[in-house]
C-alpha cells in the first residue's frame, strides 16, 4: 500500500503543480485540514478516502482521464458515465484538427454513439449540404440507431445491409465491452433492441473472435447525386485522453471512391456527381 500511495500521491502532486495551485489553496477549496494534502502527496496517508480524493480532484478541475488515473493509482475502481456537455465540448475541440485533416469522411461519436462532430466530407457522404437541417437532426443522436432504422435517410444509403449490419453489430459488441456492467450501457442496448432490424441481427450475429487487429467494417453506399456506389472500410479509434469518445473513419476501398474523396478534399466536382442545386 505505501508504494501505491507514493505513486498516487506523486501523480496528484504533479496534477496540482500543473494547475499552478499551492497545497494550502487546494486544502481550503477541498475543505481539508492544513498539511493533509502534503501527507497524501508524499504517501504518508495509509489510504485517503475516495470522497476526499474526489474533492481534491474537483478543486483541481481534473479531467475525466486525470480523475481516472489518480483514483486508480489509489486502488479505487472508476465508474464510466456518459460525458456531460463540457466534456463533449472538450472532445469536439480535441478532435477538430484530426477531422479536418482527414481526406475522407470522418466523424466523432461518444460512448452512447451520439455524433458530436464531423468533417466537411460527412455531409457529402450523406447527400446533404453542410447547413442542411437533416444533418442537425443526425447530430446528437445515436448514429447506430440511424443505420438500423429502416426509415432513416442513412439506412437508405446502404446497398448491402445483409453484409453491413451484422458487421456493425459485431463492432458494437466489441466497442461496448469496455463499458459492460454500467447501467447506461444496458439502456443503450435496450433502445437499439426496439428496432426490428437491430434485434434480428443482434440475435443472429455471433461475437467476433478477440483480435489485436483493428476491425474494418465494409460498406457500399448509394450516395445521392453520385452515379455509382461508393465503397468504404469503416474504422474506429478511441481518443487516447478519454476512451468514451472515438473517431470513425471511412477509408475509401476502390478507385472511384478515392477520386470522390479527393474531389471533396479540394472542393472540385467529381465525374458523375451532380451539384446539389441540380439534384431532385
């Protein structure tokens, strides 16, 4: 225990110093006795209470990752809850550059599969203008529901749902394994099970074998205004600083799709793609 407390205390001290706060300031903010934080930081407290550590972390305005790291160093398990508005704003800002530099469609989801940010290629992929109200209706809701809901505009894009949807179920099982046991995770699954197509593939699809390789989900989409189907491989990558968020990349899987992505990156029209104002 002393060794663990020494590591946890050092992590707490580094966090405090990074915030430019004195021990006395934190003690006053967290309602601690004078000198208590010094003893914690140097591993002289057998085991600080979790509530006490939470007050210290709140005083330091610790991020989700910082809270998790410190609490785990002291031996406390950390419940994973869906992000709040401030955490979503942080994630949007954090992944903005990554999204903007991707030369293909990409967007960010939180752990409940809500779309929180996207790049300029994403509206094109959905056949929408950047300011189309339909894009706003997709934002902030579960994109997984949108793929499985037969009346959704996203579901109508999928050419081979019998291939794509089972692959999405397998990816969903893998993604949610991290959060298994959290009450909100069960609620996410229950909402999806209300959709007939999800319920069907959930019962029919076996879990994917454990693999170190990054899963790639194949999909062929009939994008409005584009003459031939576009082919992609979907990949998910968690944010290192907060596993509750991940980026979804649509990697082009054939030459016409590569050309379509390249045209979108430069703003030039691509052969076979109608301008928005000419679309029915």
